[in-house]
C-alpha cells in the first residue's frame, strides 16, 4: 500500500471499507503532514483534535455503507460550519462562529466525512491568487513563492500538497478551476442551482456555486455526487434528476461532439497554452470524439460584464457587515461613524474596491448605463452558448491564459489580475458546468489545465470527457515537498 | 468618462466605507482603469435585448408559512459585538 496521504479518495474509501486502514490512521496521517506543512499557510482554522475524536468514534462503530466513510477533509473557509470559526478570509469575520451548518458541508458529514479544518481563500472569494486573504498568502506546493491561484487557493494547495484527500471550493468567476489549473489538480464548477448556496458566505449570488476539488476525475465525481442536492433553503436550488456521477462514470466518449471556440485564441496567449490546447484536441479525437469548430462571438465581453455584475451583487450582499449583528466592530462617535470605520477597518482593499465599483454601477444615474447594460450583454453571452450547444455536446478550452505566477507579481494592477479569469468567467455568466483537468506542464515545469464546459445539468458528460482525457494525458504532478524540512 | 476625487468621496459615503485622502487618490486611478476596461460594453447595441436577471429563470417556490426554527434568540445574538440581554447595542442614535 502506498503512503496514506498519497492515496486518492477512491483508494482511501476502498481501504477503509476493506478494513486495511482505519479512519484514525488516515486522519492522523493527514494531520501529521499538515503539521509539517505550516509554511504553505493553507489552513485558517485547524480542527485536528476534534477530527481525531470523530475518527476514533467512527472506528468504534464504522458505517461502511456511507460514501465517504471516516474520510478526513478540510473545506474552504467560506462554508459555515457549526461551532467552527468561519472567516471568509476576512478580518470582519475574524471572530465569527456560525450556529448553523451549510447544506453542502452537511451533505458531506452525513456521508461519513470528518472536518480537518478551514482552508485559506481570498477575502470573500474576491481574488485570483489568494493574496487578498486577511490571513496571508498561500504557497503553491509546486514551487516556492508561487501563487496557488484563487480564490480557492488554500483548497487547491491542500489537495496538491496532500494535506487533504479532497476538498470543496466555491467558484464565482473561476475560483475553483483557475487554482485547480495552477496546482495540477481537478476542479469542477457545477451548474448554477446544482449545489445549495445555503450557509455559504455570499459574494455574487447569481454566479456563486460550490464544487469539488480532487486529485483525479473519479474522486471529483464522487464528491459531486455527495454535495449536489435540491435544497428548499436556497431559492435558486434546482430540482432535477441528479446522476450517480461516480458510478456512471465512463471513458467511452465515442461520437461525442466537442466544440472548439475560436474566440478563446486570445492575443498574447503563450504558445505553450495553444500547444496544450492542440494536444487536448488530439486526445479527445483519439477517444473517438468529433471535433467541431464553433464561435462564441461575445467572449471578449464576458470579463467587462462580470466586473459589473459581480461587484454590484457583492456591494449588496456585503451591506450586512455593519458591526452590529456579528463580526468586527470599530468604535465610532455615532452610528454612521461606527459603520464607516467598521467597514473601512474590517474589509481589505480589494473588497473595498469591489464594493465601491458595485455601489457606483448601481447608483442613481448609472444603473442603466452599467448594470442594466451588463445584464443585457450577459443574455448575449448565454445565447452564444445556447447556439453552440445546438451543434456540440461540450466545449474544450484552456483553463487559464498562463501558468501560476509569482506572489506579488500582479497585485498592483487589478485589471491584469482580472484577466486570469478570461476563460472561466463566461461559464459562470451562463450558469454552466465546467471542469478543469491538469493536462501538461509549461517550460518551468508548472502545471497547465484544460477546461471542458458542458450543457446545463450535464455534469456527467463533462466528467466522462475529463475521465477519458485523463487516461490519455497521464499527468503526473511534480511535487518535491520543498517545504518539508 | 472618468471618475474624480469628488465621485470617489460620494461612493465612499454611499458604501459606508470611510477612506482617507491618500486612499481616495489611489482609488481614482484604480477605478478609472477598471472602468476603461468596462467601457468595452458600449461597442454592443443592446436596445432590443432582454436583460438576464437570473440564470435560474423560474418563479420562486412557495411554502407554507410555518415556523421552522424555534427559540433561536440566543443563537442569533451569540456573535454580536455588543449586546444587552436580548438586544443588539449600537451607539446612541437619538439625542
């Protein structure tokens, strides 16, 4: 048997079910490795003692029929966990201990998994490098001083660094897929309405979606099966027939029509990304799929649309942080002064910037020119996908326009940071599922990802395509454990 | 169009986020570069396009009007920065 922390979720589940491993052994192994990995700064809150207790309890009376029997896992610190501090990477929630559990994490615990702790992320999930977190940068296990991507940077790092077998992140504009791509891991952003938003700290409610992150496609499928559910507590949760994503997983994609959108060939895209894309096209063709060139004409308008819609919704969602009901409070001379100081001291600069953009585009006299305009363009972007899906079953693109960059490289130029999400943002605007899988390395040996975008509610199909490609690609992450002395 | 210092101060007031002079000046630059980038949308004619307000274009489901969580007053107040018995405490509003 290979080292515990190197095993995939599927292997761990099998070994626990066959009683070759106990939950305590597995939990201890991940905790020990996490203790040696503090320099990565992946955890905001560790819950190790309680995890070991829960594992012990599980082993005393193991229920091996569950999907995640005694499997320890850490989750992004954007999911409310009952009695465990939930910060969203922000000073303003630094002392917030939820009295309730998010639906997605509730689903995970009821299948037998055990919480290891809460993972670092960009503040309120606003960022593409995990550098906006109040709790500091996260290191990418791939190389020193490299960002892990964001906003689910701690989650991606923890999976790549083998501090957790699987995890969940959230994706508003690419926050699962971009860090998955930067760390050589698999990340799925499900269809809007597939996973409940109840108990997830809100960023942009018409775009936010929780999703699984894992070492491989099969693990990702299994976790998606667990977290996706209809939930009356989320008014946009959708009641549709959910597949048994892991059981129904197949590498047979013969005859599937895969679209290649010409607009994703953007100016200044490095040749290695283009080459990777071509290689991906060859792989799906080898699997018997048919390649069809398509056009998504409004692609270049997706980012500007996103940077109106997302901040607008954020400015409204984040109005709740007023220093009265929960979270940080600054002293003020009067009520208004208290609000203004609380929000000025409690929010970091990127969050403040986005609240201000959102407030401006919603303000009197500007609403039609910006917010309404963006909602109209959002319709055009969605129409592009609807048209394309008359001809194809899925779409193949690069996940990001570059590999991971150095910490500090893009922090002074918000627009260049935003450009990271150029290939992922359209998927959120159209509410579609998208998965990023590791597909190769650049010249520096950093991982690069490919994205498969599906029709709404067609997670099974993109998981199958990803599964078939994964076999062909045979990707090996180059992790040297440089941070362990 | 361009955003000036006066506009930043106005937005700061609407957002209830106090910003000092130095930060306000930095925000002028940041927001202008972001809005330059956003202006690209003006290339598109959208007079006859229906705005997309939600991806899940369904009507909200109704449920019976029954209490789901009872006696959670303590939980609600638990995380407040300052409270007094069953009340949130804020700076004096009326003199």
